[in-house]
């Protein structure tokens, strides 16, 4: 395993981070004249806590991690990009991932001019660790894995993920955006044993808060320190921080919704199984199901005409003929099944 200092880009290792007014004075005062803020329009005239400690304290308790092991981002899309900017030298280093998977790993790599290598999953959407490692070679700094995977819905094999974690020289990012819907445990408990592990989670799925844009990266305090060094100083606005605290206070409601979505997934799968246009339903540990149908484009367009939007994944590697269907409310799922029932294919 390489030292973290050998993985960080030279310029990032050497640079001095921006120091904000909120960084330079900690504590309570009665008169704040240090940040060129407007003295009126309290409380939103003030810059928010750049490190969001109140929110992180709650998350740390909830997830059983140290608060220094958390980075909050504008969705988990932000840490996906920050990791590349911190660790991958444009035009030189590479990132390796799987296909099919979440599209932003590749987009962020391209934006940063970092080579993106992808290894196809097997026909049953399983990870082949040795092939992934071979493709990653010695010039990949990051490996992105997504489990449960989007758009396939399955958990990647834990044994294969451990294989990658135990062998790869760079950082291994496990994107757990859908972990709350999964029957398998999170990799968060592995953080102390694997100093190169980064786990991503989000408030956009189980917490029902995609609009407020709040994602989490969990890693060693050293890795989080590197990301803090390069993030925008006030990347999480005050309204989002307040909303997160409100969400924690209503955790029981989130858990009830989760039960409802999981039941909805089972009912949806059962309903889909009976439809002639459905050829295969892939097992899901997420809040969506990937379904192979008789005519993906035709069925997609017909559903659009009826005002029902699913995701057409027919042009995605290994997902030919497939639609990805998010679990909705009981009524929304029924509307979808009723429409599909009328298709004679
Ligand atoms: N990871 C995965 C696997 C996703 O599917 C998504 C959103 N669809 C994200 C990350 C990004 O989530 P957000 O930026 O909303 O946290």
C-alpha cells in the first residue's frame, strides 16, 4: 500500500488552503465585523460553518464514525469530483471502475482530463476483482465501485470488494447511495481496517432530500483533510445544514417511509412478474428495479404518452432491452402496472 502522501497530487500536497474569516476566529462574540457580511437580515446574513460540525456530530452518532472522518458535499456528486481533483494528475493518472454503473464517475474523470477505464460486470452483474485490478494497473489512483449498483440494483460481491481493498495500491471508493435499501451491511465498519477506503452515502435517496443536495464521504481523517483543503470554503449552505438537523429529528418518519418503499419494491416485482411484456426482473437491493422488456423503446414511449416516466437504459452496456423503474408510492406503482398490463407483447 502506498503512503497517502504518494497518492495526493503534488500541487494539492504543497498548496496552502484558503483561510476564511470563520476559520480564523472560532467561538462566540457579540460584534462580527470580520467577514464583510451585511449586518441586517439575520440569520442568513452570516456565512455558514465551513465544516458543518453540528450536522457532522449527528451523522457521526448515527453512523458510528468519528466526525473527523466525514466530508459533506453538494450531493455525493461533489466528493466524486473532489476525490479526482485531489488525487489524479490530469493527463497522467487514471481511474478504474465498472460498467454499467453510475455515469458521474466517468463524467467527472473527463471534466478533469483523467483517463477513465471501465471493466464490464459479468452477465449477472457481478464484479470480477482480478480483471478490475489488472485493468487498474499501477497508474490508477482511484477505483470507483457502486454497491448496490446503479442501474443494475444488485450488491456487488463483498468477497470481490475485499479482494480489491486488500490488493489495490490507491483509494477504493465504495458508493453506497442505495445502502439503506440493502439487505447487506455498509462498508463503514471497515474504515478503521482499510485506510484507503472511501465510502459515499447521500441524503438524496432513503432520506428523501434530493433537492437540498447533501452527500457524505467517509474516510480516514487524513483523506478527509485533503478533501477539506480543496473544497469550496462554504460548500454546504446554511439552509441545507438546518434542513439536515430537522431530518435527524424526524428519523422515525424516514424509517417508516423506508419500510413502505421496500414493501413497494416487493409488490412491484410481483406485479411485473405477471406481465407478458416483462422478460426478466433483476434482483434489487435498491429503491428501483431493472427490468428487461420485450420492446424497451416502444414501452418507454408509450409510458411517456401516459405521463409515466421510467428510465430507458436500453443503450447502456449489458442493459440492452432494459428499463429502470424507481419504486414510487403504492398508487404510482399501480398506475405503472395498469399501463404495462395493456401492452400485448
Ligand atoms: N451515486 C449513485 C450511485 C447515484 O445513483 C446517485 C444519484 N442518482 C448519486 C451517487 C448522486 O447522488 P447525489 O449527488 O444526489 O447525492
